[in-house]
C-alpha cells in the first residue's frame, strides 16, 4: 500500500474528522480513503498515534498518571483508546482525535488496592468496559488477599466511573476479549467463557485441565491482545508430547476464540525451537502465524512447520499486522517500532522518546 506522506501536527486526526467533506490532506488523497495507523503507549506517560507509511508520530497524548502495563483496547469506531494506566490501577479512555481524556475509572481506594494485569475488553457495541481486578485490602502491617473480581463499567460514565456490576472471577487471569456472541473470554489457567450479565463462568478451552494422554500440561504467556485485525482472541502455548520418553517432542500450540462466531480451537502448530512472547495470525490465511521475541518467525499450522525465522537486533514483545497482511509491526520492550513486509524484508524503524515496555501495539483505521 503506497500512500502520500502525512505531514505531522498541522492537520492530524482531529482535522481529518472535522474536514470529512474535504480532501484528506491538502493536495492529497480523497476523504473516502481509509488509512492505517498504529497506536501504542510509552514511558513515562504518552499515548502515540503513528503513521506507519510515513514512519512518523502524528499525535502525542500525555496521559495523567504513571505508566501502567500499557494494555490497550479500542472502541468499535476506533476513535477512543482505552488503556490500563497509573501503575496498572486505572482504566483511562483517550479520544485519539483530540487527546482529550473521556473516561477514567480509579479501581483502587483508601482501603483496597486493585490492579488489572492485562485484562481489559470493550463490548462490541462500545457501551461497556470490562476488567479483572486483582485486589488486596491494606492493613497497618499486612495485605489481606481478596478474591479477584470482574468489573463492568459503563463507557459513558465519564471521568469518575464506578463499576455498574461486579462478579467473582477466576484467579491468574491476564488478557481478555469481548465477543460478538455477548460473552467475555478470559485467559487464565484455562480460557474461560463468562456471561457479563450474570457472571456465570465456564471453561471454554481447557489448558490446565485438559485431558490429553501423552501430553504434558501446557505453558502459556498471555500479556498482549492484538486480535483486532483478525477479530480473534489468541493465546500461544508450549507443550511436550510423550514427555520423558525417547520420542519426546516439544511443540508450539495455540488456543483461539473466533470473536465473530464464538468458535474455539486448541492445536499444535509447529516445533518449539525458540521463545515467542506474542503471536498473531495472518489475516489472509489464519493458519499462518507470526511470532516475536528475539526472533521474528512465521509458522504454518497446516504443515506444522517453521516457514521462516530471522534474528532481531533486540527483543520485541508485541506483534501485529496490517489489515491486508502485507506488513508486520513489532513493538514493546524498547523504544522503536520495527516494520517488516511478509517476506521479512526490513522496511524501517519508528523511534519513540520512551520505551514501550509491556504496551500493546494496536492497528487502527480512519
């Protein structure tokens, strides 16, 4: 996709929306053209909107409070970014077109400290926000560990939002997603299906509790939710087949929820030969997967082979793709976003003033 370079700051996203009946930029493409942007957080407390074609930051939003996990989710119209901020305790909504803060829920109070590790989801209609709160009660000389809970917020509640409902939640939940079938999917020891109206919870995909003779329990890292391009909730895992025996073999696998249909699957996709921190599927072929940590890799679940792998100059935590699958974006860990094409040709770097740490790297379209 070749687009003219967007000039920074003088006309940013707010200008594009305000001038919807006029050209996208003076002398450039028409207003009907949809372009992709990247959204991420970086220390100390900035939210960035980035043009990957021009490889430049077009908007920087200062977010009040200390850096948190940098977990991001988008409103359905992709105009608002919701993030876990302020030492993982606040849920904040930022208007991407103006940098205005439009939502804030302070999950801790004088008595109880509540932190959400990476659990943040937005309902498909945008009216509800969800987190899982890991809570302790503060006493003079100790912390009292409380049961975690699922908190439901009205996204229109403004800058002093309180939960409109709470329900008991499983322990060890990290990431989560909201599906079009009305359910929430929570990644913990298993992947759980939760009715956010009643709190009723069941196992959607058994991981810790799977019954697979000849396989070890799987091991999963779930910190980043980047499924907006393919509308899925994906968690990679590693597992040993015939553990401790002569023919022991280790595999990468995936647990996946199709957020459009609610269909679930769990399967091995390739040999386990290197570490992957996050993974996404190719929007053109959802049995092709890209993974990242110290290498960028391409895995084919149809043949269960590693198709390609290249070493990177440093670690990256978060991976995403363009909507047409032609570009791969790497972020997190440090202060640069790397761009590759689908043949792993290096297309350049976007430098940020601060490191992204565990922040999510999102793709939006305007």
